């Protein structure tokens, strides 16, 4: 009951990274960027019949990893039961789509307009990894960023992805 899935760690890291990268947290409306009113991370959830919804974990940057896990479980259950709150559907400021559990190694997603960014997460795989002059096996995943170039550039995107990586390496640090 208290298990922590990798998706919760990813959502927590994305929330922390986007809080530090406000240019990717918001909407492009009427020819201009409008910052989000909080960090509301949309989570792509598949439903029966091929339907996909991306409701938000509201104020996700203020949550611990454990709280993120609890909110994720609750959000999935309520989404599949059709019991979402209107804010959860209307206010995601960035979306995360994770197809790793479907065996997909890399996801190149499409931004859900008017949002300006989407993070794609692939399958966690054991890969050889060199660190400190040693080679060993390490769990790794491919994460991609789709972003609206009217709002952000490649440098901003690279900084954002580096922040996600750092937060995944140190999830306990605020």
C-alpha cells in the first residue's frame, strides 16, 4: 500500500524543475505567454476505448515524493471513475506522458495547447554507465521535452531537463 512507483519520482522531479523554470510553466494565449497560477502537472492517463486524459496534480511543486505518490494514485482512480474536479482538467500548466510501462523507450510527445511544454518519459532500462572511472549497470530512462519555441529556446529546455535529472538523482533534497 505504501509502494512508490517511478512515475511519482518523475512527477516530483518535473514539478520541482518547472518551478525553477517559469518560462515552461504556463500557456500561450492570444499571441503571448501567460504564466501559470501555480505548478499544476498534467498526467497522461489512458482510459478504456483509447481515450487519453491529462488531469493535473495541483500545486505539485509543494508536495513531497510521498504526497505526490498519494495524489497520483487518487488522480488515476478518480479519472477512471469519471470523478475529476474542473480545476484538475482545466489548469494543467505542463504535461508528463510516460509510456515506459508500455515498453516504449522514448516518447516524443505533442504539446497540449495552450500549454507550452510536455515531458515524455520512456522505459527504465539497465544500461552500462561510466562514473568515476568505473563502469557498471545503472537504471536509466530517456526523457524528452517538447516545447513551444515562441516561448522558450533550446537552452531553457536543456537547463530544465538537467534540473529534472538532478532532482531524480537527489529526490530527498528540496
